[in-house]
C-alpha cells in the first residue's frame, strides 16, 4: 500500500477529513483497488451493508431550452423539430401510472422554456398532487428555480415558497455540472454560474427542502476542476446540512457539441465515485446512477463506496439522447438482484431515505 493510502486509511479510521491535495493525488493515482477498498470502508462506517434504491418515475416536462449547453443532446430550440412540452393531462397520466406501479417519487425536470408562465410550473405540481397526493415530488434544479424567479419577477425565497405550497417536496441535484467558471464558460456559457447554483441551493435548503448534488464529469475538465467542485459542495454542506446524496454523472458524448470526447471509462467512473465518498465525509449517500454508468459499472461501484442505486426511472431522455446504452427502466426485482449479487442488503427507501422495506 502506498504511503498516501496508509495515511488516508488512518484518516478514515479516525474520521479525519482528507484535503484537496490528497483528493488530487488520489485522482492521479493508478491504485484503483486501494482507493476502492478505502472508499468501501468509509461507506461501511456510515451505512453498513445496506444499499438503497427507490421506485420512481422521471418526467421531463419540456425539452425546449434557451440555454443550449454544449454537452446536452436533450434540448431543442423553440420551434425546432422534436421539441415538445407535455400537457397537464400527460403529467397527470404519468403520475397515476407511476403511483399505481408502486412509485413513491416523481423526479421532474425540464429545459428553460422561453414562453411558459410561472403558473404552469405550479399547475404541474398541483396536478400531480391532485391525482396521487402520496407521491413525493422531487423537481426543478437550482437552474430552473433561478429561471422561474426571473420569469415571475419574484425572489428565490418567494418562488420556493409558492412551489412548496403547490406540492414541491425536494430538489434534485442537476445543473451543477462543473462549478468552476472557466469550465462552464466552454461547457454551458448561458447557464447560471457555479456560485449562483450554490447560492440558490443554499436558499432552498434554508426554506427547509432537502436536495442532491451532481457533478458531470469526463468531458473537458481536469482533475483539479473535480476537486474544486467537491470542495465547494463540502463547504456548503458544512453550512446547511441540506444535501442528501452526491451523484457523479458520467458524461455521454453522442449528439453533443463536445469535440473529441469519447465517454467515461470504467476506471475513471469507479475512481471518481470512490474519491467522492472519501472526500465528501459530510454526505451520507453516494449514488451510482445506472442510466449514465451502465448496469455493470453501477453494480461494481457498490464495492467502491457507493450505497445507492437510484430507482426504476421508467422513462429517461437526457442520457439516452446522448447515447447512453443502459435500459430505459429497471424493475424493482432487477435492482434487488443487482444488489444481492454484490453481497449487499437491498433496502427500498423513500426520497428522504426513510426505509420502506428490506429485501
Ligand atoms: O443537470 C446532461 C446531466 C443532469 C448529459 O438528484 C448529462 O437524484 C451525461 O441531475 N451526459 C440531469 N449527463 C440528471 C440529474 C439527476 C439524475 C438522476 C438523479 C438525480 C437526483 C439527478 O444530467 C443535468 C446534466 O448535468 N446531463 N447532458 C450528458 N450528455
Ligand atoms: Fe437546457 Fe439543462 Fe440541457 Fe442545459 S442541460 S441545455 S439547461 S436542458
């Protein structure tokens, strides 16, 4: 074992934080198994052998977006072929189908539509709660919430208050991408800054809602940009405690405007998940989002510090439009089998990590 890993082992055992320089050194190390073993230890100390999943359904209410990020194959210009916006009745139907198939959560995000009024977003939440009030609605990233405040000419605090009244229960982790501005300038120049993403998230936590955090990796960023991203998330979590889960999203390059990107390899994916677990000591959960990772890497990730496999998803567009070769949906039984065959204990959870059933 290298001197670095020996030192980090004693840090993990004594619950001492690892530094940015140490995280950087881990990214530069080729000792994948050593890093994974340490991350598995850190995870076991927090979560034992449990691996969480949920029964959920994704709804992407529109793909029309004014931002047109270079890495996004999902969005369309207003009026472009293939652009769509779901009607409220479609949202209701999807919510009913989801709940009747055992879902406890709707995960709903979309593009920044140039014309929809703020009331539309409130009506979508109300429509879901009208037909299936028991569903938890995890919806709208910090990017969308910032946009709503512009559209409605209201403060973030007021927007979140109105969304909560209409049925919003928590916020997903999208839109963080890579927080460092020099990367954003090339990746998503129209999107809110990394600082603004953190600021909106802090306000959402202040309003009593939990959220997740993501990191889109494997495009044009350097390891140091990933470390900077993790540092900023750890600092915000120290202040608010509002994050539940960290989700590294493996970049899918097809149909995007990122030149020369070939996609994330298995080694980089596992290393990134493991280092996230080691560095983010104040996050309880690290999720392997199987849609972007593929099922095999997501399963192996369970030996690299991961304790969550996301959910059944049902219908996924963002990753699949960019060439993800994972299935559209998984059944509960498939997820349970993936976890069992990794020698771990499958636990169905709700969005807030209340345990529903152990299998
Ligand atoms: O913000 C866009 C990413 C995100 C691509 O909070 C891409 O539980 C890979 O945030 N390749 C949306 N990723 C998805 C997301 C998410 C997913 C699952 C669970 C949760 C959660 C959140 O997808 C976007 C962006 O970062 N994305 N294009 C792409 N080509
Ligand atoms: Fe729009 Fe989101 Fe796609 Fe960027 S990632 S273009 S904000 S839908």
